C-alpha cells in the first residue's frame, strides 16, 4: 500500500476555471436560447429598490427565474402578478455568480387561467363527476369520539393548537400519524396515513380512531399543493372513519376539503367540531338527573293527592239509601192523597155542571133573544120616518131664512160707504192741491225778484252784440250789431245792418234754478 | 322505553334516552308502575353518561413508522 496518493491522471479533458466554464455556459445558453417564448404561471414577484423586476415563472414541476430591467419595464404588456398565467418573451442568460440561469423578459403578456388552477379545476370536475363530493356521501361525525386520529406534522403549531383545544373542551385519546405537509412526499404520506388509520382494527393493539382530522397550517398555494393531489382526495373519500379537513387558512380551499365529511376553517376549529364541551355536558346530565328525581317524586305525590281528594268526595253508602228512602216515602204518601183529592174534586164539578144542564134553560134563552129581535124590528120603520121628517123641517126652516132683502140691504149700505169715502178723498185732494199751488206761486214770485228782468224794471238794460251779452265797451266796438233789452222790450241799435233775428237766448244771467219740486 | 343494555350505549345515545325518559315522566303520561321502571332506567342512563364523562383522560401518542411508512408502535408526542 502506497503511503502517498498519486495524483489521478487528468487525461485529455481540458481544465476550466469556474469563470471560464461559467462564461462558456453563458455563451452556449445565450446562443441556443437567444430568442424564446415561454408560457407559465407567475410565482413570486419582487420589484427591487433599483427598479428592476424579478419574478418566477412556473408550471407544476419547475420554476424559471425571470428579470426585466428597469428600462425594459415600459415595454411589458402587463406587469406580472402572482398567479397570473402569462407568456414571456426574451432571451435566456445566466447569472454566473449564483450558478443560475434566467430569462431576461422583454415582453410579458397574459395567457389565461393559471395552469395550476386550471389543473385543479380539471381534477375537481372529474371527482365531482364521479360523485365524490355528493352530500349523501358525507358521514355523520360521532358526538363524542373515543379516539381521534390526527394526520399532520408531528412538530409545529398545528398539532399544538389541536391538542390545546381538545384539552379545553374534552380531553380525548389522540393518535398522531406524522406526515410531511409539503413537498413531494406530502400527498403519498397523507394518503397512506388516512388508509392506515382505516386499516386498524377496533380494540386492537393500536386503538382505531373513530374520527380523523387532516390538518395543515396556512401557506402558499404551492405549499398546500399536496392536499390538492388526487390520491389524497381519493383516500379521504374512501375513509370509513368520518374525516374533518383543516388545511390552510379559511380562505384556502383544497381538493381534500370537498371530499371531507366536514371542512374546518382552521385546525383549532377542527378540534371544536370534533368534541363537545365536557363541562356543559356534565351540567346537562346533572340537570337531567335532578329533573328525573323531581319528576318521579312529583308523580307519586300527585297521585297520592288525587286519591285522598277523591276519597274525601266519596259519600257514605247508607247516606245515599236513606235519602232515597225518605224521598220515596214522602212522595208515595202524597201520591195517595193527590189521587183521592183529584177524583172527588172532579165528581163535584161534574154533578154541578150536569145539574143545571136542562133543555128548558136553552129554550128560555132562545125565546128571550127572539123577543128582543121582534121589538127592534117593529121600531125600525117609525124611526126612519121620524128622522126624515125632522130633517125636512130643519131644511124648510133654513130655506125660509134665505131672502134677497138682506143682500140688497148690504149692497146699498156698501154703496153709501164708498160714496162717503170718495167725497172725503176729493176734499183731501183738493186741499192738498191748493196748498201746493200757493207754495208754487210764492216760490215763483221769489224767483222773479231774483231774476235779471226785475233789475231791468229798475232801469237797467242788457246789451247784446251778435246775440251774445256784451260786458265791455271794447266788446261792443267789435260786435257787428247791438241789441238793447229793457224791461218792456228789445231794441236793435244801428251799426250797419240790422242783426239777423236770433233765437232769443238770454245769457245774462240765465239763472238755473232747477226744480224746486 | 328501549330495552338496549345501557352498558353498551354510547354517551350520545344514553344522553338522548335520558332526555326522553325525563320528558315522559315530567309530562306524567305513564302509569305509576311503569314510571318506577322508567325512573330506574333513567338512573342507569345517568350513571352511564357520568361514567363516559369521567373518561376525560388525555392520552396523546405519536405513531412510529418503519421505512415503508407502516406503523410499528407508539411513542409519546413531543409537540413542543
């Protein structure tokens, strides 16, 4: 054995430095993939403080790191967001310092529903079509399970939360089947755990649970992906033990949630669904127990009371008979008396009635009636004649009193009355007329004294020029003809032709006296 | 009244029957001799319920699995 290792022969392979190899790979990749289009779902997106955009494109198996430099960003059709299905366009390059290859994306366009989600939808539809989600497949959960099987990670908050909540409500036997809750081992392990719990025999070395909880905390859609795998969904659907799923947060829904018998929003909620609250049940049972005792005691007491009440109301038998006998005696005695009395009274009435019932009695009444009738008939004719005579006398008497003398006397008296009244009327009328006449004359003489004609009598004259009264010498000079009026008449004075006679129309002053009447 | 042995009943069934028994007795709709029998049954159901409620012992175990993922036994869970 050699003590010193001989260096291995390098052979003909050229030796690269890391940078040389890195450069060669870069050239190869850039040469081969200088212009590519790639379709995928956008994963994590980071906008660096430098302004460059880093994001991942992924499908169900691989991830491609992408970069878009700050200056290239305006060229993108859409800024990538997580979950978006896109087609990116650019050239492949490497990042030698981290031994990474990546796409420098110069264009990003939306490609449709995310491939993962689309795949999940497809699975969901297929399982639904098989009827795995049907409500009638759901099993009822036991009210109080003896053993609860939990399929989850043996470490971490999820199992702690479940155990805590169980302890608070109703401590139970719990069997934990540890599984990977993410990564490629997750789905097969979870499926196996569900099947494994079902395979246990009740009362065996390992107690078979009567309720299963499959739980996992929150995470990204990729983290939870194991619970979207078909084998997990099928194992849950096949479980004969009722199963509660509690995967992720309330907003996450995975395939197992659809096939589980109940879906809990969180692991703690799964524990709440799994067991009732022990203290409440103890209280319920205590109350039922006291009601049970009270009900049975009340039942007996109530019956006793009724018996004694009824016994008090029950009359003595001899009392019943005595009363009846007394009443019988009383009435039977009265029966004899009543009967005898009734018969003798009847006999008496009969003999009385029969005694006075004779034909002579009837005949007498008949004769009397006939007598009365003849009497009235005899008086009928004279009465009629007398009445007629009386009426006739009264008529003659009244007719005698009816004579024209009376009427004539009334007429002549009426005529005299009319004549006397007419005379008086004439006298009165005449007197009134005279009075009015005298007044009229007095007023007229007053009027005359106030008129200008009276002034004329005192020696004044009225001058008219061309028919109008002339008051000034100037006006008189202008007038074509003048006329003087004196008390005893009018005189035209020359000034050329004599004025055409005008219709006398005194103007000065034509006193308008109105009517005094 | 069910003739099922009380000792075989689950907590839930025992509780439900206890409620029925109490209800019947409270309504006074059973003859006297039957009500005594009902009371006795109720007392047994109550004992059963209480016994099940006493079984509130927490026992948590983790399954140990072999290389194939087949359970081989249990060990105490250290959930931290």
